[in-house]
């Protein structure tokens, strides 16, 4: 969008032990940048989105903020994620790497300084989003809630302030989530859209959706202050409103899987969730393509460090596939294999071994002994038996498999690597 600039600012590491690190900040910035610069639905091009992470120098920070805001004459969006620190006069400071939580005057970014830079912009509409926790608990003493005071600090025509309103008794990051609670749900709204909404989302649409989702999940309700017509400014296309075709959804799936294989499944979890929402609306939840996407969502959960959630999703998917009469479909067999691998990741070796032992005969019966899927299942069985201490059986399985893999390929290469390791060290590698 011409005349639009986005500045994403965050601090994940702090020198003072009383301000705990927030490792997910980098992921928040990366994913927001990806969504806001999406070539089809984003707000700006990559060159108009500035990301500032863990900047230790306050003068350098000021210059980078000024450079990022330069050229905004239509819309300016500024976002901060990190620790919010409340000064003695209840004024807000944004945590920087050298912030002192007891004396934030030096080493922190005063919110009033950021506000003044925003208000000096020529942009007709200015949107500020603050995802801050108030670190009273980390300092070991209670602290007054500054949300109301903060909202009053930005009150000028054409400006909109959205704050996560985190209080010191609420965790900034929920266990197992790759983003802060607020930003994760903001990303979901931007990526999935709002069903039943218009073609575009206004910033106030986003606020109302976040308010419903967060309060419904027992999280603090976001706060907002909009002046003049800023609340009606279009911030994004409503992805839930887009007219999707089966072909376009297939293309999104292929793109997500390609990206997952290149960078890791954990990076496409939100993309796959948004895709599943669109597929269910167009195809129905029982369609094989919805089931396939659910399978990949489970893989992404596992890759994100949530094997228990991955197993729950896979068990539910398997029940659904069987209920549809797809017991012998190749993707159902894949689900069973993923369950075995996930059980191993959870340390449940005996259960994993039972699952894969019953799967391999079914693979052979349905697909044939020389099918790639059958070879993969036998390879997984060999690896699991080796990890369970059954080295002789694992070697026998690998040797038999190696003799049948006439062509070169990834499975053949890994089989031979594991066979070499088992016959020399007795232990497979950690892949």
C-alpha cells in the first residue's frame, strides 16, 4: 500500500535478571513481518517493513525508528513486544536490553518518546500496538496497573492504540505456544480472517475479535483507544471472506509443505490452521483434503515441541478416518505411522513398537512389499526396535530392506546409513 510504513520493535534478551528473557519475541516479529508483507494479502512490501530486535544502543534505536517511519503519509503502524516497565509516576517504559526495572529512566525507551515520534509522522492514520507484560511479579513486589494511564497518553485525531493489557499476574507466554498470548492470537486473526466479516478487516474489527477470543480463553481483554476515523481504517484483507477455489487451496497446501520441508514444519503451523479453516468452509470437514491438512498440522505441532498435542490430534484424526471407512487408505496408514513416531518422541517405546508392528503387515497387504510407503514403515520398525535394544532384529530388517531397494533415494540412503551405524556402534543416529 503506497505511503504505508510498518515498524516492528521487540526485545527478547535483558541484562538484568529481574527481567526474564522472552525467547518467542523473535518469532513474533518474524511471523508478523511475514503476514504484513504477504504479496497477496499483506499491508506493505518487504522494503517498507522495518524490524528492530534487541537493539542495545538507544541512539541507534532512535535513528532506526526514524528511518522506518520515514515516508509514511497514509498509514503508520508501530508494534512493540517485550517487557513493559512502569516508572515511579506510572508512566510507561518499553523494555530494552539494558533496562533497569527499578529505574527505567536510563536504558529503556520511554513510551512518551515513541508516542512523540509517531505523532510527528505525516501519516493520516497512525496505529500503535503494544504487547507488553508488566513485570511486577518478576521484581517481587506489586505494581499498580498502568493500562488506563497508558491509554490516555495517546489521544489525537487519526490515531489508534491497541494494548494487550497484560497484568503482572498473567504470564506473557502460555506454555507450549510459539508466540506471546496476544500476538499469537493477533496473527491468527490476520491469517485466518473473521468468518462472516467483510472483504477487509478494520483495526476495530481486529480488536473486537481479539477481545472475544482472549476473554473467552481466560486471558486479559485487550484495551483500545481510537480517535477520529482511525478505528475504521482497513488493516488487512479478510482471509475468511476470500472466495476460495479447490485449486487455490491445493496450491496453498503445496506451498506450505514445500516451505515446511525447507525450513521446518514449526514455521507453517499457522498457515496450515488457516488453510484448514478455508478447506472446511469450501469442502466440508470430512473431505480427504481436510483430513490430510489435519495430519500435517499434527506434524507441525510435534515439530514445534508439542508431541503430546500432536499425538492427541493424530489419535482424533485416525478415529475420524476409520469412521469414514478409510481404514486401508494410504493416508490412514500414514497416520498410524506418525502415531508410532510420536509415541517414540514421548518416550513410550513399547506402545510405539506395538503400533508399527501391526502397521507393517497392513502396508504390505494394501500397498505391496515394494511400495515406498511399505519401505518407510519397515525402516521405522527397524529404528524403533534398535532404540528398544533389539539390535539383531533391527539389523535383519535393514538388511532385508536394503536388498529390495533397487533404486537410489532418500529412504535407501538412510537405510544404509542406519545399517552401517548399527553394525559398527549398535546405535542408530538421532534422525
